[in-house]
C-alpha cells in the first residue's frame, strides 16, 4: 500500500490530517509561498500533539532554491532545532546557480541532519538534469525525492516519475503536485510507493466584524477572511482508496 503524505500548514491542519488517516505529514508555513519553515512554536506544538511521522520543511523564503550564505546558515540552525526536538525527518532542497544540486551544501545538510530522514523537495523539478540529480542525491544518502516529474503537475510528469522510480538504488520517489482522489489510481497503477497531497480547502474565518477598505495583503483581491485548511474528508477518502488496493 502506498504511503500517503499530507502537506500541512500549521498545527491545526496537522492534527486534522492525523485524525483523518494520513501516514506522514510535511509541516510548513505560508501556503501562498509554497511552504516555508514553520515557527518554533508550531514545531514544538506539533511535536507534542501529533504522533505520526512529521517532516518539517526547511525553506527560509519563497522563490528559487539558490540561497545566500546567511540563508544557508539559518537553514542549518533550523535543522539543529528539529533534531533537538526529536523530529524523525525533514524536507529541503538546495540548487546552485547552474540549476544543479548544490552538493557541498547538501553534504552539510546531511551532516547536520544525522539520524533524520531527508526528503529532497520539488527543487528537484527545477534542476537541469534529473538523472544526474537523482544519482547525486542517492550518493548523499537522501531518503526520498518529492517530484512532479519536472512538470507542473505530477499527473503530467508521471512518465518521468515512473522512470525515476524504476532505476535501481535510487531514493524513494514520492509523487506530488496536484495529486488528489480523482487521479490517485494513475499513481497506484504506476507502482508509485508514496504520494504527497495538500488535500487543502478554504475555511471561513470565524470573525463577525470585518473591516472594509483595509488589507494586510499585497494582493488587493485576497480574501483575508478565509483560511487554509486540510480537508479531512479528502484525506480519509484518499487513505481508503489506497487501503482498498492492498
């Protein structure tokens, strides 16, 4: 049976995902940025309240995956904090200016994360050569690669995902980006061992008073009175579909 990882933005989402049957959680902040390092308080709270494996993302900002010296130093400090809290794994991705895996920095990440399972996230989908990158990540000891097959969605990139999976001695290949209940059978039939989904939805804010004409967002059209949530029914349905194949 394939492993179901759910991307969660915050402690409430993580608790819901676990209750709905997720096998593992990728813990992030900032959904609009595609996932950033969670706060210290969130990391502490999730560690205390969630019992399934949780792998927080280590990503100091949005945008590309080529980091300054200061950003990389922050990432190493954040990894040290995860290890101190006892997290079993983390999610990270670092590229150099030429779109290759930044091997010297990833070696430092692996040393700092000793004893933790490291997932190389969808920075993989931005790299120049997926085959070279896969070999480098295998040699580094990376546990898994989260990928959409270098396409916008994992369904579009399923052919490459399957080829990456079929190479011997490779890290686990986890399909992610646009994976949902409706297309889950495609990944199951392709023999993909792990799938990653946000199972996200928007929930209304409980606020009754809503100030007109004032926004905290750079996007004037953003609805600041709705919140990103994990859809428990979607998680449960995906888990049930995977169990049915067992």
